[in-house]
C-alpha cells in the first residue's frame, strides 16, 4: 500500500513538473501587422524623412517625407480611392483602401490625379507633392491605418514598420525599389515590438516652445469641450480665431474633432478679420494696408479663394 501511495505521489509530481515546463515555454504566436502585408509594397516617394510617427506629444500619426517640387506620389499597393478632396489641414489629400486590410493617406499634395471610387495599381501616380493645407515646406504627409482611417486616428500604425528607411531615404516605384521581406521587423514578444533601428534626420516642425510659453503668460487661455456637431470652422468663427491657430495650439494634424475632446483657445491673441460676401484677398489687403502675399503666408493659403465667415489672421498683438 505504501509503495502504491509513493508511486501516485511521484507520478503526480512528474505530471505537475511537465505541465509547468509546457506552460513556461508556450510559444508566442503574435506577429507584427506588417507580416500580413505583401512583400512588394512600394514606397510612396523618393525623399528625406523630416518628421516621424508619434511626435508632437503623440499627435503626429504619420511620417513626413520632404522631396523636390514636381515629385510624383504613388500608391503603395493596389486599392480603391475612398476619398480625394481638399481639406483645410491635409490640403489636397487622397485616401486609398487596400485589399490587405489597410488604408493609406497621402496629404499636402499640390495636385490630385485620381478621384473617389477609382481603382489604382501599386506604383500608380496619385498626385504631385505639394505644400497645401497646414504645411511648412514641400513634403508628403503619409499615414497607414489598420482597417480604415477614423476621426481620432485610433487605428494609425507607424509606417516605419513597413518601409526600410535607412539613411533617411525612401524610394518610389519609379526608382524600381520595392519592399524586401528582410526589411520587415518581427515581433519580440506578444506585447512589445522590437523596432528596426532606423537612422533618421528629423527636422522638427512643431510650434516654437517660447511662443507657447509667452501665450500662457500674456494671453487669456480658455479650455473648451467639443460638443456634438462642433467643427473647427464653427469654433474659429465663435472665438474669432483662425483654424490655423486652433490646430497649432492643440497640436492637431487634421481638422477633425470629436465630442468630449478638450481644446485650448487663447483669447485676445490675434487681430483677425471675418470674410464677408464679396471680399477678395486684394480688397482685404488694401483695407489693412498689407501685402496680399503676407496674408496668404500668415494663413497658409494655397490660393486666393476665400469663403464668407472664414476667419483670417491679420496680425498678432505684441
């Protein structure tokens, strides 16, 4: 009887020990999202990285690639154009939905060459690089979203996972450069992704900190909570500030806002003008004894088209 008891105890301990071994060595099956992509996705433009994903207090949901004027912007893969329009922030922008389950965004274009509903091929030209919308210098703002683009950009992914950007340079299809599977970085474990070391020369395009500090000291700061139906356009009219300023004060990359979001507004910070029916850039410039180009530059206007109720920055108070 004693022998049987000992045998049972020994077998039980062996079973527990083996179970612990298997539990401790459970393989990690999680894979990086980029493993789902074809190994022949092409890069959208040949240029230099000027800003990376996650900068501007985590609000920059893409990468910026500077390139010479006239450079073609191409689709990274086959897909359908879901949006092609002009945005106050993105400027001329194209959205492409890909069968792999992702959506890509190409912003600040000078010209769009596709329309909503168009089917595009990998490497097909979507437009020409530009400096439209809220932009400083000619560049492409490129975003990658899992599933589809959302207002809060909660599905945004870092494009550097997809593209091998060594020496801060990316190459488009017309340079016969495609994504090699070796450039895809594997997941380190189920919760942490070991990112590939990429040397980038980042030129910050964020707002000057000293200006923000001065605003905190000298201007009346108001925090507003976005309500259902609010838009940046409407808020700019209510508070007589420009959309450009609202974007800068709140480090926003697009003009999309959502209920419950808190936004900062600095009152009495600007001398602004609300466009009336019949106004032109020339007439406004004459009224304030300013150069029309100075007004365009201050408001980052890509052309002289104005809209009634649009708020223009004329000058900032000293």
